[in-house]
């Protein structure tokens, strides 16, 4: 086991690294903070996916981020050097649209969302409206065009007319970026709406909601016990897998640090902890592939957060 990937000078919390000893039939991967950060692949991501494909394993890329649709994610992954097709991608654009179609097929929707989710809802036949008097569902999401005007519409629909229900794409607090920075995510939008209306968000259509895992497993056509979920967040990626009794692997290249992991309770912990995502492959696969430093840092992660904690 490797001693860690902390930059010199950072507070040293030992990384409790635990790697799988076997391959799984299916692999579900988070994207931001797991396979890439911003527009850069994380160390080992490319060769991991290549090796899994060569071994005939089923893959699914699962993101809570609704600012792209599966076509755009597949294009992004392919452009970064991980060839992928839209059918291998599931994100909250898809889960939110499908859930609304199943539960509120005739709803008039106000989507605080960027164009990919707006387009998916329109294509699914929903009437989109900014008239609070006719809005049935307010969808909050990771929307970088959020403004006071949108908050007012949500406020009027939920608080003044008291006819709308509030749902959201995902509960993430922020989206991680390279260099330890990040961007406010859907949790911030939900919090703004809840704060002024007193209305609680009824449903999040992203990880860790079991609806999302069921959709992912349906796409993989595999049962949960034959799959492993890999991600960088305890409260979304790992929680979803744990709730389903499915194996989970936390990679310390995104939100969760060795420090925050050490503070987590037993019920929040993953089966595996990785300092880099290709450590998801067992030692035997590393040896067969001729990779020489199984838990090591051939491409060191040297980013430090602004608060001085390490990744
Ligand atoms: Mg992530």
C-alpha cells in the first residue's frame, strides 16, 4: 500500500487505501472528480477504462451534473481520450426527465436549468413556463445562469400561488475543479428557494436516490452485487451504492479528502479507498499489464486545496 499523495507541507493524515482483489462484471463511474477534473483526465483514468473494456467488463458513466446531456458527455470523454457513446452515459438530464414523465406527465414545468435539461424536457413533451400561476413543478438544478428573476418565479409559484412542487436534479454542494477550486452546484439553488419559501425539496433525481441506481443497473443489465460504484463523494456516490448493498470505491481525487474520510462514520465508508482511479484494478491485472507501481503515483496528484488540506 502506498503512503499517500499529499503534497509536502500538508497536514499528514494517513490514507487508508484498500484496493479490490477481483474484477467486477459491471463498473459505474462518476465523472467530475473521478475520471476527470475540469477538462483534464485524472491520473490513470484512460488506461483503467481501456483495461476494463479489454477485459469485456460493462461500463456506465453516471453523473449528477445536468449541464450536459449524454451526447455531450460522450463527446467530452472521447475528446479527452476515453472513447464513449451516449448509451454509456446516464446523468440527471435523463433521470429527471424520465422521472417527471413517469410521475407528472402532464405537468407544466419551470426548470431552473441550463439548455440541455430544458431541451430534454421540451423533447419529452413538457410545457415549460415562467408564469408562476400555471407552474406545477419547479425543477432546481446546477444552473450557471441562475438569477434573482428565476428565484422570484420559483417563489411565486411555490409560496404565493402555493400550487407548485419543488424537485431538484442533484444534491451536490459544488462541482470540483482543478487546483482545488469549484463551482456552486444545485444544492445552492435549492437552498435559496427553500430559504425564501419554507418549502422543502421533495426529491433529488441524482445520486444517491435509488431511482438513479435502478436506472443505471437497467442500462448495464446486471444486478447490484455484480457491480462496483466508483466516485469521489461519500454523500452521493458511496451512499447510493451502500444503500443498495453494492460495492463502492472512493477515489480521493475530488471532493473527499483523507481528512474528511477519517471523520466519516462507519455507515458512510466505502468498501475501497483509492488514491488514483486505476487502483480499482487488482494487483494481478497491474502485473499482467506491466504496470509497475500498483498503488503508487507514477503521475502524482499534487493539487492542494485552498484550505491547505490535500487531495
Ligand atoms: Mg464527482
